[in-house]
C-alpha cells in the first residue's frame, strides 16, 4: 500500500478502535489499545507530512470522486496540524495513564473509547476535504469531549461540561447554518469545488451571511474573545489528561478549520472584501490583553493557564488578521508552539495537583524544593510562554513582531510585548510561590512525582527548546502551508 | 587542526549544566575546570566568522573572532575562574551553576557575530543574573531580584524591538557600527544602555547587587555592565552623546558612593562610576580611547572583582554590611586587608597597578581630541574615585575605629582567589605590555612617562591629603566633641536627610499617584470586564455576544458587499 492509501487510517484506526476499547475490561488493555492506535496515527502522519508538503494528497473514499463522494485532501497545512495532534496524543496518553487511574478509577474502557473518539474527530476535521464532513467530525469530537469533561472529580465538572455542551452546540449550529447557506448557493460541499463556485456568487447576501455564521461558529470553537467562556471552566474541571489534550489540540484544530474555510474555500479576494481582518485584529488584541489580566487574577493554577490559553488564541487571531503569508505562517507556528508549551505547563500543574491534591496557587508554595523536576519544567515551559530566546515562544513572538513591523503596525507590536509582560506576571505568580516561598507549615513533605509523569513532561520541555533552535520543521512547513492557503499570492 | 570550532560559550554552559547533574564531590572540580577549559577554547578562536547556523531563516554567525572579542571573553573567563575559586566551598551548587551560566552568556555575547545571537546570550545573562541575585536567599534579595528582572526584561524587550526593526529595515543582522538616526538604532542604543546602568536607569545596579550572597556579588560585578560596554564599542563607537552620559555616570557614582554606608553598595555605585569612564571612552571613539575603554573594562573587572571579594569575605566572616559597624578588621584579616587595599589602589589608578595603565588611556584620548572640559572632568573624577573607593572603602572596613569584631581570616579558597586577582592587578600595572598586546588597535601609548606618573601621584596625594585632613576630625568623633558631633551627626544627616526626604517624597508621591490611579483604572478594567466575560457569568450572555458579533459582521459585510 502506498502512503496515500495509509493516510485515511490515521482517522479510521482510532475511530474503529473506540468501540472495541469500550468493551475491553480492566485498566491496562483499553489504554494499550488507545495508545497503539494513536501511535499508529502519529506514525502515518509522520510519513504523510513530507509527501504532502510538495503536492496535496487526495484520497477518495470508496473511489467515489467528489462531489459525490467524500475526499480527504491533505496539504502542508493539515498534514502539519494532523501530525501535531497525533504526536501530542502519543505523548499525553502515557502521561495520562497514571492520572486517569486516580481520577477515573471505574470503567476506563469507556473513558479511553471517548478519548479515541475525540481524537479521531479532531484528526477527521483536519484531514477531510469536505465542509459537511468537518461538521460531522466536529460533533463526534465535541460530544465525546463534553462527556470527558464531565468525568472530572470536582463537583463543578458536570456543570462545566453542561455549559460547554450548550455553548459548543451553539457554535456548531452556527457553522452548520453557514455551510447550509453556501450549499444552497453552490450545490456542493467539497472544499475545492466550493472554492471554484463561490466567486460567481460572492456578491450575494446569502454567501456573505454564511461567511459571518461560519466565522462566529468557528470563533466559538477556537475560544476567540468574547466567545471564550466555555473554555476556562472546561479546562479547569476536566480530568488532567483531558485538560492537557484539549489545551494542546482542540483550539488548534478550530483555527485550522477557520484558515481552511476562510482562505481556501472563500478565497483571498472575498476575504479582503469582508470585515475579516478588522474583526480578528480587534478581538485578538482584546483577547491578548484582557485574558492575560484575568489570568493574573486567578488563584487556581489550572484556570490561570486556561485564561492564558485564551490570550494565546488572541495571538493567533492577531497573526491571522494580517492576511499575509507571513502572518498566517506566524499563526501556524504559534499554534504548534503553543501546543508544546501549554501541554508542558498543564502537565506540570496537573502533576502538582496529583501529588498535592489542590490546584490553588497557595498549594504550590515551597514545591520548588520538594518537587524540583516538576517545578523546573513549569519554569522552563513558562519561559517559553513568555518568549525567552531559544524557546519556541521566542520564535512565535519574533515572527509575530516581524509581521507586525513589516506591516508598519506598531500598535500590534506594543500589544504583543505588553502581552509578554503580563505573561511574566502570571507565570511568575506560580513560579514565585514554588521557588521563593517557604512551604506552608504543617504540610506533609511532598515527594517528587512518579517518573511516568515526569518523562513525558520533560519530553515536551525538551521539544520546547529543540523547536526553539531548529525551526526547519515549524517555520518552513508553516510558510509552505501559508503559501498554499493564500494560493501562492503574497 | 580542528575544522570545527567549539563555541566557548557552549563549553561554559555544558560545565554549568554538568554541575547540576554531577555528584557533589565532583562539583568543585567542574566549577573550577570549566572556566579554564573555556579560556583555552577562547584562544583557539581565530579571527573572522567561525561558525554559522540557520536560525529563523537568517544565517546567524554564532562565533566570530577578533582581538576585541577575545579580550572581553578572556577576562570573563578569568573572572569565572576567580569567582568559582572564591565561591566553590561556600556557595550552594545552584549558585555556582547559575553564575557559570551567567558567565557563559557574557562570553556568548562577546563572540556573537550578529545581533540575533547577541540577543540570545543577552537574555541568558539577564535570566541567570536574576537567579544569582535570588541566591542571596533573603526576603530583600527576593524583592530586589524581582525588580532587577523587571528592569532587564523591559531592557530586553526594547533591545529586541530595535534589533528586529533594524533587521526588517536593513535586511542584515550583522553587528556593525550604527549611527543614531532612526527609531531602530535608538531602541538598540537604549536597550544596551539599560544594561550599562546609564542614567536615568542606573539604580537597578546598586539596588540588586548588594542583596546577593557574599559570593554572588563577585560574579554580578563583572558581566552585565561590561558586556554592555563591549556592545557599545562594537555598535556605537564615537557617539558623542555617550561622552556626556558617561560623565553623568561617573559623577553619579561618586556622589552616591560617598553618601553610602553599606560597603557593597559603595562598590556597586563605584561600578557605575567606572563604567562611566568606559562609556566616555567609547563616546570619544578614537582608536586610543576605544583601546582605553577595552583595557579599562579588562582591568576594572579584575580589580572590582577583587574589591567585591574582599567585601564578600568580610561579609561572609562577620555578617555585617554597614561601614559604620565595621572597622579594625586588619588585626585578624590581614590578607583580606592587603588584597582589598590593592584593589582600592588599582581602582584609584595608582601607578604600578592595572587601573593606572588603562584609565589614563581614556583621559589621554580626551586630551588628544582637545576635549578640554571632558579632560578636566575626568581628572577631577579620578580624585573622586580615590576618595570613595580608594580610601573610603578600605579605611572604614579595615582600619578606622576598632569595631570590636575579631573575625577569623577568610577561608583558604577565598584567600587564594584574592591573591590571584591581586597578582593580576599588580602584574598588569608593572608589565602593561601584557594587556596592551591584547587590545584591538595597535598601541604606541606609554603610560610610564615621568610627567604622567608624577601628575597622577600628585593628584592622588592631594586627594589623599584631603581625606587625611579630615581624618583627625573623624577620629575626634570617637571622643565626644559636641561641635563636630553636631556637624557629623546632625548637619550632614540633616542636609542629606532633607535631600533624601524631598527626593523620596517626590518619588513616593509620583509612584503613589501612578499606582493608585493606575490600580483604580486596572481594577475597573479587570473587575468590570471579568464580570461580563468570565467563564462563570450566565450562559445566556454568551449567546447574546454571539448574536452581537454575528450582527456586527453581517452588517459590516453587507455595507461593503
């Protein structure tokens, strides 16, 4: 079989493994199956990426060519995002096993089945070339995620899951309305066909309304300010493994869908006429500043990082709003980098929660001495988030500032830098408690975490530095992807 | 022999990391060996660009050799060795490790072939110097470290904007002489000057350095400001503004050091003062003056390291940091006294010490350019240096009245480090050719001309005389004399107190106004926005926001389409 024929299995394997997983007894077997299928996905994507960078790969399901059948169309952008998701899944699952044993002691088969569904949904969204298929996979991943969030141990978890459910469904509905409108206008759901037929009807109000619906619907899924409200609760209350996985993948996939629909389907000409750049610029800037300020406010470290995620989405929105190859590639790079740093940060915070039992920052006091490896990982990943040189965060900020400067947009430069300073404050808040404050009196000495929790965490920390030095994978592929999205125009 | 040049900074970083993972017994060995191996590697770097890498799509020059760069890297490595020798038995391993990382940053900046690499190592220095400050371990060190980090963070951001702007507008990250003409170069200029402790942002230095541990201060005294001087030499030679900034630094340092009581704070102000001399040298910009700035940086690192070592040894043995509580230590700490005095003589540019052969190059640089005012001010400042660092520091710490403290002599490794640096101070003074042969431009400067030695001795003599004239009066303060007592206890404190109070109240009032106004505004922004947009607000609001957003986008789209 050629790599083209393997490619759909990166979605199908986890999707088919999910029901099997639900039936498996015990704790180890479901995890093993989940791990095996996610790893297989990652391996497949690792082979797909080099192929897809040069020439888009097209796979027709059941040999039905579009527009009748469903097509998987993979180019540099979605191969890049797909690889990111699969690799993050592969790193997070071994880490998650220990925390899941604690947090979801019963019926782990179902838990891993849901995890696989959520994973398969995200992969499906990424690889598919069909706008309605995106919706189907979006629902698969969202529904399973709602249930996963509800598995959290805190009493607020079901409520957070319910809020996420209501808001997420609103978003998905908006997206569906948008897709419905363009289907009425063009009679096709295949993205390439849509891209060919839409310019002819671009002047119609229906297409413009569809654009607005899709932007708002996806905007909710990517937690764009002010549509971010589902995110902090969901991240803060979900089981640790789910939090880490969501934080590093879910919003990234939503941004991918946005890029794909806006630039490939609607096309650059149409986007320039629409109020896309202004809306994303304004919301991105507000998101960066306000979400960072709110993050400083938080006493719960998980919630703090969740607001930081909203701020980071703001950076991506800001980057995309420049509607240029440089801007989009900066956004793509930041998407990748943010997955690395936020996963490492959430892992270290969740490890502390695992050891100490509380997510409150006061519980972090004195942990620098007692859990040095975990807290060092937090500091290093935090430095990456702030944007210290030799980390991925530096690359992100550098590209973003370069784009803004080349555009002559000094306001954006200032916003990015102020955002970095605010990041220093909220990362510093946790790091200071851990390293410079004495442990609260009367607390039992805390031991360093299990190696099974430390190793994946440090792999991610190492990745934060590796991709901060060697930018060939991220920057070059992202630039190629951005060029493909923009259709070769500068 | 080797095709591949091992970057000295990477060696140093490897050593610093190794300290962390090695067995405790091996740590001292690694801490001492790393700077020496690095020093060897530094001298293996030939001229020109040696090692390039691709970073962010630019061909960055990771290692570039030249005389000037090697000179600075050499003294940084020597300082790393001396500091490690001074500290290795007393410091915690993380302090040693952080200090070596800090030194590695300085060496990395020295060899950086372009602005991107320079910035990388610049930030490395900022990061680990903050850790070194924190290693002081006290509550004051914690707070000072945070203030220090914020200043350097802002400085780094300013520098980064400048560098990135310059790269975008000129397309080249190469390190070359720049002229202050546009926004980008100004930002780079300001970013570098923040690290040089130039006014108006000099205060971070005397704020943070004295809060470090007795050992940490030795490292802190060396790297940050001198890498800034190196950056100024490479980026802004001959910028006239620097002459005046440097003069302000010189006199700022002298005045504040004379008013100060904390011994390491005196030395910290004296760093500002000495860096001022170098900045003036860069500002004059002739070959002689640039040579002088480089030579002075070299000499200064050694003797200021020596002074911080002697102060650190005293602090380590007594735990007392205030001059008024010290004195008479020469009885039990003779070696520390001798070494501290050698450092004090060197900083005062006494003939046959390293300060003499380097500082005079700068003032001669001014004289040859016929900058009469600058020359007069530099000469006057030399006398001031002798007053605050040359006499005040050793006198109050080691001689003066007997404080009753009888600390034992410093541990052997501290003594060894002090002797090592004393030898360098005197060796360079007696054999100036050693240092001159390392300088970036050919030297035909003769420091030991009769009139030069004589004039310097005269200057020191009169400055010393001034001090010794005051000395009997000072001694009298020990016996109770009302008239002078008033002067000593009331008058000076009153004047100083008045200046201090008015300055402090003005400062407090502005800070308070900014803070209270700012925090009110921030609270409003924070609380109000949080009320409307937090994840805990009702779900219905979210739906409303979706509708609003949809309406806005649709209306904007329709109005255009």
